[in-house]
């Protein structure tokens, strides 16, 4: 199946804003995030273990989802850096 990946901020400048990725049917959000994070060089992120380290927000189709959510054809995963300020 094919899904879209959207990057924002630093990652968009480094990797690009959007990509299309082929994944096996039945892939979970956690498995997809682990593969993508490893492939594009921002460390292995294991959502099942809370490995986002508070530095990014990962959305599936614009919403927060459980790591076990099954992906479907045409879904979009967005990687958004958290904002800090003061």
C-alpha cells in the first residue's frame, strides 16, 4: 500500500515536505514511524516504547492515534517538531 509522509520544520528543509512510501498491508503506525525515522536519519523512533523523546508530534491523518493503529492506502503520517519558546 502507498501512504504519504509529511515533514514540517527542520525535517522539511532536510528531507522535503512530502514523500510517498510503500508499506506492507497491515503495517501499524508504530512500525511505519520506526521504518521512516531510521531511513531518513533522525534516529529510530519506537512509539510502542514512547521513544519520541518529546521532540516531535506524530499525527495520522491529522490526529493523534495509538501506535497500534493499522494504516490504510492513502493515509498520511505527519512528523511535526514541538515548539518551544519563552
